[in-house]
C-alpha cells in the first residue's frame, strides 16, 4: 500500500510540474499548447546530460534550461510577432517531437542514473506518512514547494498580481505602465522551465531510457489539468494525483491479473481527461475562471 | 521599438508571397541544420526536394502520398475557417478506417462497387462519429475542442491496436497484429494508364480530389453556409449580429472535417495496405494541419501544399536511404514552416514599422 501511494505520487510529478508552469503562463494571458514538446526537450536534455556528466542533478538543470530555450521560440513568435497561439503551440510540439527524436537517437538503449532519494531527518521516521512524503527525490519536494509558492505568489506578492493583471486586462496593465510583453515573456519562460523539469523527471525517476515521444501525451494532459483545476495550484495537485492513480491502475490490474485488454487500461488517462473536462465545464457553465485575456494578442502601441 | 498597425484591407500581395518566402526560409535554415549535422548540403537538398521528381513512377508516388494529406486538409479548411481547432484528424482518420475496414472484413461477399461505396460512407460516418465527440462537448458544455480531439487520437490508436490484435486478427498471421486481407471488392486498384501501364502506386482513389476540391471551393466561396463559416471565424460578434447559429456551424464543421479524415483513411488503406494493421496512419492527421495552413485555407492551395509536403516526405525517405539522414528531420522542417507561415500572416494583417524611442 505504501509503495502504491509512493508510485502514484511519483507518476503525477511530471504532469504536476508541467501543469504548474502552464498555469503561470496562462495566468499572464498566454496559451502555450507546446507543453508536450517542451517536456520532450526537457527529457532528452536531462537524459543526454546525465549520460555525459553522470550526475542526475545536472540533468534537472539541463532539462530546465532546454525548456526555457524552446519556450523562447514560442514567445518570439506569439508575443513579439503576434502569431496565432494555438497554431504556434502546435507547431512547437511538432518541431520539438522531431528535434528530440533526432537528438535522442544516440541515447536509445542507454540507461541514465536516477535521482537519489533524500530522507528528511525525523520526518521520514513517521510511520507510513514519513515514507510516502518525506523520503523522496528533490523534484518531488520542489513540485510541492512550487504549489504553495505559486499559490501565495498570486495572492500576496506584487509580481503575482502584475502577472494576473496582465492576463486579465492587458490594456489596463499597459496603461498603468507595466510592460505586457515582458511579463508574458517571463511567464512563458517560467512555464517552459517547469515543463522542462517535468519532462526531465521522466527519464530521471520513472523510465531511465529514451524512446521517441516518451511523454506520451502527458503534456496535453497537463494542459487539460490546468483547465480542470480552474487555474488554482492546489486543485492542480489533486488533479495530478488522480491521474497518477489512474495511470498506476493499469499496472495494478496487470499484477492482479484482471481480464481487461491492456489497450483499454491504457486509454483510461485520456478518457478520464475528456470526462474531467466535461464535468468541470458542466459545473462552471456560468462561472469561468479563465484569465480574461487568455490567447489574445497585445499590440503594444496604444 | 517595432510598431504594428492593423491594415484596413489585408494585403493580398503578402498572402501569395508569404508561403513562398516561408518555404525559402525553411529550406535555408534546413540547409544550416544539414551543415551542422555534417551532411553534404546540396546533395541533401537534392534528395529531399528534387529526387522525388527524377522518375515518372516517383512523380506518381508523390500523388499517392499527397492524397490522404489533401483530403484531410480539405476537411480541416472548414474547421480552421470557422476558428474551430480540430487537431485530432489523426484519430478520426483511424476510427473511420477501422469502421470501414471492419465492414469489409465482416461482409466480404458484397458486390464490388457496393462494397467500396459502402466503405466510403461508413468511413465518413466513422470519422464523423469520432469528431462528433469534441463537437457535442464543445456545443453543449463549451469544452475545449483542442484537448478533446487530441485525447481521442490516443484512444483511437489504442482501439485499433486492440481490434487487430484481438477480434479481427488473422489466424494465419503467425502472431503478427494484422487483420485478414480485404476482399477483392474492397481494394482500390492501381491506374493502368493507356500506353504507359502502371505508374508507381498511382490508384483511382486519387481522382476523388478532382471532385472534392472544386466542390469545397464552391461551397466555401459561393454558398450561404460557407459564408457563415467564414464570418464565424473572422468575428464572433458579427456572426451573432447576423443571427448565425454558432453551435450549429461548430457542430457541422467538425463533423465534415472528421468525415473527410475518415474517407482519407479508407482510400489510403484500401489502395495501399489492403488490410488493417496497428499503424494505418503515419501522422497524416497532424501533417495535414500544416498542409491546410500552407495552402492558406484555400482548397486549391491545399492541393498544391499537399503535393509540396508529400514531395518533401518522399524526399526525406530517399535522403535516409542515400545519405542516412534520419527521417524525423521532416518534422523539424514542418514545425519551422508552420512558424514562418504564421509570422507571414502577421505581416499580412499588420503594417510593421520601426519607431525610434524618444
């Protein structure tokens, strides 16, 4: 049971990290549909750097930097050149899937070192909870820290409120004197960093070898999760854990020998995403939490 | 400081020029990539863009490769014109193929033309069923169609995998996940050109484009529903003032687009594979998005764009065989091409000037 809960938590981390980043990006009014591509970039950069340097922490760093770099391509086109955000995000995923396939080819068949578990003294000795919550690797702690960081950041800090202002009404934010485009560039880069780290977590902790398109739709699920969480970081955690649980269900089913074809079990995360989106849209029919300027261009010369 | 001023009338000069410039920039950056990966640049470009034209049968194969791209792309025109983002054409392609293929395998005795004709209808309905899921959710609950249509791609892939490994697996396939071969009546035959004979894999299915393309061009440009689609896409407010039914348009554009993807799948599999297998599409549904954009959402443009992209795809196969360049490179080209095309749209919509800071 303990192991099961730990596995669920670990499985949810990539989606959680990528989702948190995308949440910040979207709060600033930018819809980046390239999460899947950015995660792949993070994954391949992490894996490659670990194979070269041998240190998994360097993998996190490279994953984050790769995520930022690829997100600047998106920022340049959508924010500076004002291209359509949906199509550009899609292009980013197509581009990054191919690029990582090319870069990752030499890594096929090689195994990367995993992130070590860090036990927090005293806390990790608590029965049950200690093992589940306090003897994990650094990115788990970071992801949980990030939830609260983003939550309080948006509520209580000036930067958080500026980002929200830019996302909710860019004309007003501009007239007070904030640089809408700069805020959006930074928020999108933050999203890229988180997606890169989320992607990096897959080879560093879950499956330590490269396969083309190894994120298998996790980036898209992260995007759906942001909508499902109504742009609230803490709800994002709940959503990510549900998805972790559903993903793990297929392994449980296999272990228990349930007589369900594996393809149907593999479908569950995608079907659940659709169901979750439908339910949340039904519940929030009249109350939309989406940032008001999500996906809209800002001309910047008024 | 770069300044963007909206143009009153969209520049038609840039509308034609921007796809050409986009292709040129993509080729330029592409050759830099070849150089970086230390492949011979001119030779690589020759293989990718010219070698598919080097023999008559290769030219014929360009059309074979372009056929599914063009048909899906023609369907996507409806969605993208209405500003509905159907990015799950891949799933609709697979599900349409699966429905039509199952029918052919279950009723192999049907008369030749009846069978093929029913397969087209069933393929269309199958694709439309798959796209009706995001359509209904969008119309009823305002669920994001992008995510739903994309999730359904994964579901369709797993579903066809289950079918060809389970219920429809050929007992004689030695454990390979393949269905039985289609009955003769379900196969689209190759074209036997007078005096020339067969040219590559050129098949009769390709001729459907000759019907579809003008038909869709007429529908979009000359009919009221086509006009409503365009207005919905360019301004929701204008469309509301005119009293157009937004939900109805959204629903039908998704249905038509899904249906045409299904038809594309039927043709592709009946003409080239002749049986169901786990992989019936090779990313056609995603590539078709780029085809639709490169063709500037114009039916005739889509045909040209489909041929260009198909050429590059076949060229990439040649480049892999001759020079060992990995095939994924085409994806990098496609992504870049889409970026530049979109940037071209900005130039078309806005006048760009550089203003000095005071």
